[in-house]
C-alpha cells in the first residue's frame, strides 16, 4: 500500500509510543514508525506485553501494528525514509556540571538532532515532542542548519499534554493541541502540515498555534500550574489537621468557584511522575539563569511543599505507631505514582518506602501494575522488602496499611477480612483520602487520613 505520508518518531517511551499509536489509529493512510536506541523496548512494543500500561492502548496497538504502525530498530534508514520526524527522547534533570539538579539534560536531544542531520537526504520537518527549556529549538535549528548542500529542516514544537493513566482518552480528546513554529514562510508551511494531521480527529478550535518559544514555555508552565495546585491544597491539608477542618470539604467549597475550578485539588501524599518535578526544576533554573531569583524561589516552593507533605506523612506514621517501627510490618497499597499506570518514576512511594526501611520496618509492597518497576527502583536498597500483588495476602500479618496510590480496587477491598488478618492495634494511613474512613474505623482500625481529623482510639495525638 502507498501511504500518503511517512511519519517517524524517535523515542518509544510513555509519550512516543501512545501518541504515535493514536496518530496511526486516526490516520490509516499515514505510515507511522517508532524507533528507539533501546532495542529491548522495541521488542517489547512488538510483543504481546507492551512496555507501557495504559487503558485502551492494547486495543489500538492490535488494530494498527503491522498495518500502518511499525516499531523498528533501523534508526538511520528510517530517518532517510520519513519526512516528518517527531523527537520524543527523554530529557531528564541534569546530574552533573552547570545547572546540576535543576537544568534539563539535553544530551539525548542533541545526539538525536545530529543523527537526523547525518542521515537525511531530503528536507524534513522535525517536531520537538519532549518537554524542553525555552530556546531549545534554536540549538536544534543550529545543528540542523549545518547541513551541507540543499537539505532544509523546519523545527516545530508540539508539546504533549496527555497524562499517564488516561493517555489514550487525552490523546483522542485533548483540551488543546499546541503547535509552535517560526513565523517564516517555510515555518508556517511546516506548521500547516502538522495541523493537517491533528485536524483528522481534533476540532479546529482546539488546535492552537503560537510562536515556537511560547510553545516550549507553555508546556513547562502548564505542568508548573498543575503541580502548584496540588502543593497549594497539600499545604492547606497541614493546616486542616491542626484545626479540625476537613480538606475535602474545603477543596469542594473552594473548587466550586468557577474562577478556581475543581480539578487538581485532591490532597495527597504529594505529586509524583516523571514530569512535574523535572519541569518545575527546569523552570526554576531558567528563571535563575535570566536573573529572576524571586520568580525562581516562588516556583521552587512548590517542590518544597511536595517534599514537606511526604515528610509529614512519614512523621504521622511514626508518631502514631508509638514512635517505633523497628521490626513492624507495613503494607504499602499502591506503588505507582498515580492510578492506572505501572510507572513509578518520582513516585512518593519510593521515598516513603526508603524512610520506612530506615526505621527498620519490614515493607510489603502491593500494586496491580507497578511491582516490576518497584523491584527495579528498590533493587539496591537494604532491608526487608517483599512484593505481593494480592492485597489480602500482602496485608496479612502487617501492623499498618499505607495507601499511596488511588487504585479503584482499593475502594472495594473487604477491610473486615483484612483487619482480621492484621496485628492489632491495626492502622491505616490513607495518603489519598480514598477509602471509607468511618467504615474502617468501625471495623476496628485506627485511621489517619490527609487533612482530616484522625479516627483513632488513642486519645493523645502526637503533634506533627
Ligand atoms: C519523554 C521526556 O522525558 C518528556 O520530557 C517528554 O515530554 C516526552 O518524552 P517519556 O516518553 O515518558 O518522556 O520518556 P521515556 O519513557 O524515558 O522515553 C524516552 C525514550 O527515548 C526511551 O525509550 C529511550 O530509549 C529513547 N531514546 C533516548 C532514544 O531513542 N534515543 C536517545 O538518544 C535517547
Ligand atoms: C502531567 C500533566 O498532567 C500532563 O498534562 C503532562 O503532559 C505530563 O505531566 P502525569 O504526571 O502523567 O501528567 O499525571 P497527573 O495526572 O498530572 O498527576 C501527577 C501527580 O499529581 C500524580 O502523582 C497525582 O497523583 C498527583 N495529583 C494529581 C494529586 O496529588 N492531586 C490531584 O488533585 C491531582
């Protein structure tokens, strides 16, 4: 079959895989190929067990793989054969040199740009899909502009706003698609080609265009604003615990103000995931770089509150369990950074587990999708850790449950049965305010939510 267009994506990760699957699904007349330097990852995309868990992804891969969606290893050939190239390689926080701990590490992006340059024999549109600091496109353009001969490259920015766990519905029905370009004739022509792809299934008014720098910055700012809401509500949860106010009631009352809105106001153990912390640190670095220290400090406080929230949760466990966890068994229900994903990158569960191990507690980890990643994360940690998928078996013989991920299945657990199998007094620390606290208290548990009065049989609450 002759395809209308050939599209390539470099980087078969959480973003590259699902977003290309959606384009292939919506544009059956386009050929979409995804490559990655990690060959094992490509094998996994070609197997029955995909490297990324997302509701609805399996079905779309089944429909498209081998028809107009391909996962391939021959990166150089693919660069030659495709005209539109998405770049979705990872851009982690730099761990060395200038900006270490804050700036984005752009080495993979630069390597990819050089690879594109080296193997291109015809003009290409190169699209940044990775989240990047403002002005990265300039570096990309400069590298690509060093092409000998007549090959031209147009660089576009098309940040991906989908969230993990709801990637497929977000991709199918996004709030907006943002495409940034240079405002030159060739930049605008390239932009129009990308608009054409999305226009296949996204209403025109949701496809917005901007200059390339606004596009790059908008992604960082969107993530910073979302994370800031979580830190804002989490900061107030600390105050609720001191004043007998209830954070869910406060969030509902505040969120009903149309100017504020109700989303991202769920108090929690803190935000995790590969993006929020990385992108805010990146924003902080950019602000400092441009001499805007007050602005940098403002955004850095969002991360500080997130760390504070995790420390508070841990202090609550320790304080309420009589200030000693040595030899006690704690069951962690949920290790993924949010529900409906197996991803554990920056998950608060990693931090909490390490704190528990430091107190010489024995940790039993349960999660329906993230146990494999949890075992990788904790491979070098010393202490007693076990991984048990079945929550009933995991909880049996434990002194406490710590609910760290809002998996729907935890709402439906038979807590009576769990209580019977646990050591008494049995505790629940609900880091997501997710289960029925009153019911669990009535069963016999001492229940400690976030930002709400504890339901405890012990009178003097230690102050944390
Ligand atoms: C990544 C970025 O981290 C994020 O900022 C951006 O918004 C989208 O891309 P994600 O897809 O979650 O997010 O990252 P990851 O799952 O690590 O996937 C990146 C892939 O790129 C990896 O499979 C890696 O092997 C691949 N890669 C990396 C290349 O193919 N070539 C490289 O040079 C470097
Ligand atoms: C985020 C952005 O939402 C998405 O637009 C961007 O493309 C990538 O980064 P993601 O990290 O996948 O997506 O998940 P998200 O739903 O934003 O959740 C991030 C973290 O915040 C999770 O740990 C989640 O549990 C937490 N969270 C979210 C809260 O604690 N409370 C809330 O009310 C919402």
